[in-house]
């Protein structure tokens, strides 16, 4: 479970993101790098019950935020307690997908700024 401090920090991050989005002409989804622990947990929940069951507690205990999520490897997942190799492999595929999506958003932003 998130500590009150972590939950408050997550709400502050969301509030900041909402303000930033209102100030943009074309609101963009928040950068994965800016995800708080609650955002990561929500992402796990959207992936499905097997991910929520196998990963959610370990991610919370190790305070995995968006920045850390994008740097996870097979060995780091195993170290934090994700022992099922099939779950690790599938999770890493999902992480790779959001990395590519994040890079695509950043490239589009760069192109639109020029």
C-alpha cells in the first residue's frame, strides 16, 4: 500500500500535470518518465489481472515510478520478486512498447515545435 506521503506526492504530480495540460494547445498524455507509483500501478492494472497479481505488490514495495519502470531489466525484475519467467518476459515486452510510444510522442513534439 502507498504511504500517505507517496499518495500525496502522486496527487501533487497529477495536479501539476493537469495544470500543464490546460496550458497546452493540444494536450498530450503525461510522459512515462513523470509517472508516479500510482500511475505505474494503474498501468499494471490495465495490463490485466495476472500482472496486477504478480507485480503490483513488488512494484509498490520497491517504489517503482515511471522513470524506474523504463529502466527495468529481466534481472532487476527477478531481484524485486517477479520470479515467473513468462510474466517477466511479457512485462518487459509491455515496457518496451511504452518506451517506443514515449519516444514517438517526444519525436512528434520535436517535429511540431520546429
